[in-house]
């Protein structure tokens, strides 16, 4: 059993951001082929968009629709990790109005603690997207990291 003492340190939160357009492309993290983020609706890209270090704990974040998605009848983004692809955000419509903000879920804040990258899963149906710009921001801290000493008053 260890003897615990009050902490005398703190750390600044870290922020990771990923901005993408409907017609951007990336290499799918599962298939290994180049796919779009919606301009070809059959692509259904799965992409490890944000790399996190071991010890990361998600403490906040959001999805912001900058330009409304246009084209498909359904156009969604789920955010999670491999093996739990919606732990940070269940499939959420990208067809919502510009400036719509959806907060990330924090019920699985330790899903990336072992170094699992944040994975995006995009799905759409019936038609290709012809517009859309989106921003995902993730706030996190790292276990055991000390940025400065806190002096008690």
C-alpha cells in the first residue's frame, strides 16, 4: 500500500484538431486504399485521424459543422477507437446546419489511454456529397505529466 500526498503539480490541457472537407481524401485505416470523406458515398472511410500518446485521457471536445453537408440522404460521422468506433461520438449527422456543435461523449474517457488513435467512421447513402466542411477538436491530458508546480496559498 502506498502513502499518498496532496498533488503539487498541474499540466496544461493539450488540444488536437482535425478539419476536413467532403472531397478530401485519405488512406483508409482498415482497407489501406484511398477514399474520400463523402464525395463518393460508397467509400465509407474509416480513418485514424488523430494520433494520441500513451496515457491520454480525453477531457472534452466537439464536432463543428462549418459548412452543411449536401447531397446524401444520410451522411454521418462516428468518433471512437479501433474496436469501439463510437465511444466518443455516436453516428452524428453531417447534414445539420452550419455552426452546429455536438459535444464528444466522455463516458469512455480512457479509451485512448493505451495509445489508441481517434478513429473517424463516415457513412453516407444514396448520393455523393457535394458540399461540407467539418472540424473535430479533442482536449486531453497525459497521465503523470507535470507542467508546473502549484504553490499552496
